[in-house]
């Protein structure tokens, strides 16, 4: 069967079928050639929300979800990779969003040395390399989040507190998405390590070398989780600091407004008192009354300003 959407790479009696953005025709190819369980095919057709592993007599079905950065929306989403692992083949089903996976497929297809390097030790070693590359890509995303956090910290003390509220919210959303994607992987990888099917060591004999390889992926996942924990604590602390700075600025504004009101209130009161239309009101009948009232309006605010400064309220 010739199909441009199915890339077939063969070496050392191992075949890698890569299906990028498959249609019904490609799924029909999987049904007819490999007789996979219908529910596994259904999982490939419809996106799933968590990784999983199912072990059968003839093959292993594995789903992993790896973070990737959506440049248009500036959001971290999930790339789903579905793998069918058999004794002499592996099948990868994906939507082509992972540049890491696409590059590895191209390298194995175009370069015999790379193809032989990863195909000669069986399906397990090739699966390990695929997963290792995709999870290792997470570190560059984490570095990007760390740079964004550093930018927020640098801008926070430059009177840009309100502007970075949205930035903090965006970073927190990406960290939450990252954590949700990574959280469910350790149990799946542990089940993969415990499986006795189709995983050979470097000498072609079954041993604990498979566990050593996939333990490396498990350690990477744990390292990623630890970094995410650190970033979560850092961005939460920065958010608290930013809120405190905003609150402090608002308090200063309210303090200024209160002082202005306190200074102007006596003058307004004097104006209201002497503005009453009573013929017997004091000073209104004298020629110096206007001057006295004017000086009173000036003197009382100045006196309050002096008092506030002595009490260090200004």
C-alpha cells in the first residue's frame, strides 16, 4: 500500500510506521494489516486527556501526552502520541505538531547511520529514544518559562505592577497546563518498565537494561516535575509581592487623597459658615471682615500641613 501519510522506515528486521495526521484510509490500513483492538483505534481517532498503556498478547498500546508551545496563542498545550509496539514493528500516530518527533522521523528516514543506530536493538530501544527525545524537549519549554518569570521579576520594581498582572496570570496558566500534562506519566512509565514484551537489551537478551533505560525517562519526568514545583512557588511569591506593591501604591494614593481632603475641609467649613446670609454674622459688617476670613482660610490648611509633617504623615 502506497500512502504519503504513512512513512515506513525499515532496518534490522524492525519496521517503523509513522502516521502523521492520519485520515480514515490510514486507520483502515491499521485495522486490516494489524487487526488492532477497535478501542485502541478509537483512542487514536479521538484525542484523550491522559496517558495510558494497554498490554495485549500481540502488542502494547501506549499513549503519551507531551507539552508543546502554541506560538499563536502563547499557551502550552499537549501533543498526543499513540504508539503500537510489536515484536518487529512500532507504529506512531500523531498530528504532526511535535517538531522533535518529525525531525527524528526525517533523520531515521534520510540517514542510514542514524537508522541503524536506533533500529539494531529492537523495538524497545527505538521507543525509548522517541520518548526520551520528546520528554527532553520539555526542558527548553521550562527554560522559556524561567525566562518569563525573570522578566516579571525585573519589571516588578519599575512601577509596572499593573502591567505585569496579566503576564503573571499567563505564566501561571502555562505552569498549570504543564503540570496537568506531566502528572499522570510516572504510573504509565512504571507499567512500561514492568512489561516483559518486546523490550530487548543491547545484547538481544531480556534483562534489566530495559528498566535502566526507561528509569532514565522516569527520572527526567520527576526532574521536570521538581522544576515545575519550583516555578510554581516562585511565580506565587512574585504574585504576592506584586499584589503587595499594588496595595501599597493604592494605600499611598488613599493617604494623599485623605490628607488633601483633611486640609481643604476646614477651609470649606469656614467658607460655608461665613457664607450664610445672616445679618448678625460676625465680621461681615466690618471692612476688614473679608481679609480676616481670607487669611483664616489660608492659615488653617497651612497649620494642618505643619502638624502632618511633624507627625511624619507627609
